[in-house]
C-alpha cells in the first residue's frame, strides 16, 4: 500500500468576498477579523454570525469562507476572528530605540508572513519595557517579548537558572518543575563537565516542551582595549552605560 500527499491545508489569504479588520481589545491587542457582507445590501440592519477560531480563519482546513457564503445567502453577516495569539492576531513586543532587536523582530515578521501569519510589532518605551520583565500587567496583550540576555561564561547552565528555576528574574511564566530544579541544582554543584552536560541535557528534554524562551539570534560583542585610554567596561554592565562614557586619558 502506498500513500501520496495530495495537498496541504495552508492559508489562502483573505477572500475577495471579505474585508479584514484589526479589532482592538480592552488591553490593546488587535484581533484579525474578517467580515463577510451579503450582496445587494440596502442599508438594512442585519443579524450577524460570529465565529472565533484558533485554527486560522483563512485556512482551507476551517473552510469558513464557504460557511460565509451559506449565511450571506440567507441574509446574515458573517464575522470570523482569529483568537488571541493565533495566526493573524500575534503581537511581538520590542524596546523602542533598540535597533538590533527591531531588526530581529522584522525578520521574524517576514518569516511569519511566508507561512500565512501576520505579526504586529509593538514598541514600548525603555522604562515600560523593563517593567514588563517583572510586572505581568505591562505584558498584557503581548504574545512574544523580544529581549537580549547574556552569558558571563561559555556555559548554558548559567542563564538556565535565571529562566527555569522558581522565583528567578526571567522566569516570566512561573515555570516550576521539581525534576528540572533538581537536575539544574545538581549540575551547578558538579565539577565534572560530562556529568554537568548530562544533567543539563536531561533537564532540556523536560523544559523545552513548555519553554517560554526561544533563542532567536546570537550576537557577539568585541571590546578593543588600550593601556593609554580608559573605555568600555568589560562586562555586561556596559548595557546600562551611555556609549563612550568613560573614554579619556588613562590614569
């Protein structure tokens, strides 16, 4: 017996018989919404059928444009909406003024569009963006938060603790798995590189199934030092310093 893939259920874009609107919610999220109107409208008030879906409103799988034809022919307006965080209703948050992160967000947006997903990029002022790291109310209406992190050492175990251990600063989703906690704690206590790696990989198998953090791009910073000049602070502290703050004669 043989099988062949005949077609895939991909998005087809907004049908010509519909108009798409980005409908704002109370917390600022915009939900992608298609409106199908009956032909020959004469200014009358029509009843409406509302369908909210997590399966892509324009996919051949949902076939909602055919349902719209059925209801339109019977004098109903058909309204179809992608629910929050799905397909055309996805919002990425970036820090205003961060050129690198903005470019990364645009790349994510372009790649998402290639598979039929419309992503909205929303810029937050630096203070609000920083507050969003510890105040969930500042993240309302956001599906993805693009930010930067650092490693002081070439060891993935270091940042994992900040993200996957209970009560840590980057554990935004309050991830708490006792087995992961034990594995990462034991790995931190071991001086055997192979044993540490084994425990890290075992923990990864668990937390990557429910991970809130997805590495997108790695950037390296090169620092040029000169004994005759002061200059950049050679640690992640330079994030918080104005460029060239300490340039001057060395003492």
